[in-house]
C-alpha cells in the first residue's frame, strides 16, 4: 500500500508542477504565432485548462488522504503542495469569472458613441490578417448567445453608456498643436506602442499587447479644433475576443487622467 501511496503522491506532485508549464506554453505559443489564438487561448486554456486543474486537484486530494492514512505517514508535504497549486489556479479563474460577470461583455470603447473614430487602412489590414478578428463597427452588438446573459444581442454603445458614463471627449483650452503634443506625451506615458503620428491632422495611432498571449488592442486618438481650444477623442478596440474584461475602458480612462 505504501508503494501505491508513493506513486499517487509523486503523480499528483508532478502534475501540479506541470500545470504552470502547460499554461505558460499555451500562452507563449500563442504570443509568438506558433499556434492560432483560438487554439492557445480558447481550447487549451479555457477549454482543457479547467478540466486539467480539477483533475489535478482530485488526484492531490487522493494523495493527501493516502499520505495521512497509510503508515508510515510520508509525502504529506508534497501532497499538500500538489493540492495548493490547482486550488490557487481555480480560485484565480473564479475571481476572473466574477469580474467578467460584473462588467459588460464588450471590447470596443469610444469617447463619442455617436461619431466613433475609425482606424487607418494600415490598422484595418493588420486586423483583417488575424483569424477570427473583431470587425470595427459603428455600433457593434454582443453576440446573441446565452453565455452573455442579459447583455446578449445588445448594443455595445448602450452598454458602454451605462457602465462607463464618464468616458467622454476631452475639451481643453489649448491650441490643437499644443493639445496634440500633450496627447502624444500622455499616450507615451501610458506605455502605448506609438505606430503612427500625424500632427497636421491631429491623429495618433497606437497599439497595446498583453503580456502572455500577446493579444493586441488598437488605439486611435484624434485632436481637433473646438470652441475655446481643442477636443480630443479616443477609441480603444481589441482585435479578438468578445469581452476585454474592462481593459479598453481602463486604458481610455488612464489616458484621460494622464492627459489631464
């Protein structure tokens, strides 16, 4: 019986140590273009990931019981650690799910819902090259899918107005040329990758990539003359995914704060 106990404890411990490597491999393979994001994120992470975590937790529970009940009682530390790893991961997944449920499932944030900025042909071509990329629309809608609850089929603009009413165009008493430089400095301060600037037309295009999967969000800023100074509009849009977990709204808010 002690041989079985030793085998189960070792298997549970080894599986728990392999889990971080599994998730890291899925993320980095996606980031560097070795596999499609729908495979790396959708199938390997969201699909198989929870199954592997629950299997690892179940095996660790069995290992812990054997370590406690079979004499001589050894392997207790390894069995406990084997249980901690998947439980922490499942706890984090539950936290993310809870956060996702508290915000609208949208991926496109604009400062002016009635006249959203559009991206250049260069950015549109980059987006079109991504399999399963989100379309850039004036008023996108949440997919009519039961997974999105009451938000299914609704207008993203209406959901944004309700969830982020503070995101509005910036009006400032600066000449457009000065406001453009301020906007560019704010974008750089936020760590955006500045892809193109057009001071004459007051336009900035940038992108932001996530750390692990390398998911790209495109950002455009427009500085225009307005009564008493300048008006600054912003749009931040994810290339893939229905929900951005609030990332684009946070980015626009952070830009506005940095600008001010």
